[in-house]
């Protein structure tokens, strides 16, 4: 059955890296159609809104959405709801994308890019599943109040419900089934009630439906330490919004290079958004220098998780590995760099 992708190039290096993903889509010769829509600063300039209604509508009906990046100094002074980032946050919210997937994979050819010793990170392949729409970033009450005598009080509320925990844990268990078969659930149940509920609900769901997956539990502070000590002990890590924010960035840096990191955000049904972890890199925008591999690897994730084409995902990932093994580098990952377009061509040549 034909699949449809919405492409959101966004700002800065976005259009440059997206063009390389488009080359890959075309080279795969699958039954996939695609259309481009505006988001972020580009959408503000054209329509006044960072998330125009027709973009949101198209994204809601697509089999997968592929976003490059948004933002830049041009829009930095605007009100929060008129900034490019509001387009991205709006998409996540409107599509109820509650599970954020951040793989941390170390490619053999780039093992020296990590600040950790090669023997610690060799062959690393971790997937962090972060709850994205609940927890302390959204909990009420929140705010800063004046409590007199020159004192102020800042409040945020960490809050989770059974269904919020179960749906993200279910995603983690299902992903683990297709990978190494292990889930580590991470919270602070020793000091937080929301963490205790998290642990209880994950344990219950596991016993009900996922006993074929190996489940372990870990406190978030220990997990932060274990990620640096023996990262290879992990397969899938599932955790809340706040701990996931921090631990996924930590895991990302085990790989050593921002231009290589894809991500996915999944909701119910077909709702999905695939995007590189990096931003719009205004310092190198328009110079044909950006590394398109995070964008291309995000496309591979879309093939695997939303477009029913896992063999296409394997082909893309193998082509990227081969490109790196052959010594092709953009400026962020090595000497004698090639351009963005040449990196995309090199991947296509190896598909
Ligand atoms: P950034 O990720 O854009 O850039 C950080 C550094 O990494 C820069 O030196 C940049 O040149 C480099 N870099 C990033 N991606 C690269 C790539 N593909 N190839 C080579 N080098 C790359 O982060 P920043 O500078 O903090 O933010 C710039 C803008 O991007 C801001 O407006 C920020 O709000 C936005 N941003 C957007 C997203 C997103 O769209 N998801 C994420 C982070 C930041």
C-alpha cells in the first residue's frame, strides 16, 4: 500500500540536509509519495505562524512526518508563541507524540569521536524512550509567586497517571522485542511518589503482557553513572520526561557527534515525527557544510517504525556505515571534509 510522508525542512541547515534525505527516498524506489510543508521561522516569514493550519492538517494525515530543524537568530527576540520552536512544540502537542525515541549508536568508523575509551563504547546500540507529554514540564501547579518579606517561591509539579505510564512503557517493551529484548525502567522511586507509581505500573504491565522481555529497574542517578561506566549493559531505557531529557543527551554524547543523531517521536496510531537531534546550526547554514547523516538516519527510523519498510531502514543504515567506513566525512566528523550534497551522494551510491 502506498505511504505518504510530509517533509518539513524548517530553517537554517534544514533545507540542505532535507534535500539529501529526499535523494535517498527517491533512490529507494518504494511506493512512497511526499510533500513539503512550512514550519518554524520559514512558516513565520510566509504566513505569520510557526505552525500553519495546513501544515498541521497534512502532518495529522501522513504516515510519517520528517522534520529537519527550526530556529535562528532572526526570530530569537519574538514572543514565545511566535518563535520557530513554537511550531515544533505545537506539532508534538497537537499530535500527542508521547514517546520520544533517541538511539545512541556508535559507528566503528567514528569510535574516536567519543570522549570515552573505545573499549567502553565499541558496538554501542542503546535506545532511550523518553515520555514526552507529561511529567514536571507540564504538571500543575507551576509558577513563581511572591511570598512576602522579599522571598519568592518557584513551583513545578511532577505528575504521572497510570495510563500515561502504561502507554510509554508498552512502546518500550514492543521496541525491545524487535531489538535486544531488554528494558531498563528508570525513576527515583526511593524519593518520589510519582517514581514509585512509575515502577509499580511498569512492573504490572510487564507481568500482564510482556514477560518475554527482560525488565530491570534503576534509579535515575545510578543510570546516569552506569551510562558512562558500562553503557553496553543497556538495550532499551524507558523513563519520564525530565530524566529522559537529561539521560538522552548524556547517551547521545557517548557517540560524540551531534550531526549523526536521529530521533523519533511517536503517538497513538500513525502519529509520528522523525527529526535529527541537532538544531538549525545558523553558524554554517547555507554553506553546504552540514552533516546530513542525522537527517538520513531519521528517515531510516521512519522506514522502520512508520512506513512498514524495515528492509529499507537496514539498507539506509548499512549505506551510512559503509560511507563512514570508506572515510567519507563532513567537517564536523573529520579531516578533508566533503560537502553536504557530496555526503548525500556518497550514501545514495552505497544504497
Ligand atoms: P545546533 O544543534 O543548531 O548547533 C550546535 C553546534 O553543532 C553548532 O556549532 C553547529 O554548527 C553544529 N551542528 C549542528 N548540527 C550540525 C550538522 N548537521 N552538521 C554539522 N554541524 C552541526 O544548536 P544551537 O546552536 O544551540 O541552536 C541553533 C538554533 O537551533 C536555535 O535557534 C535553537 O533554538 C534551534 N534548535 C532547534 C532544534 C530542533 O529543531 N529540534 C534543536 C536544538 C536547537
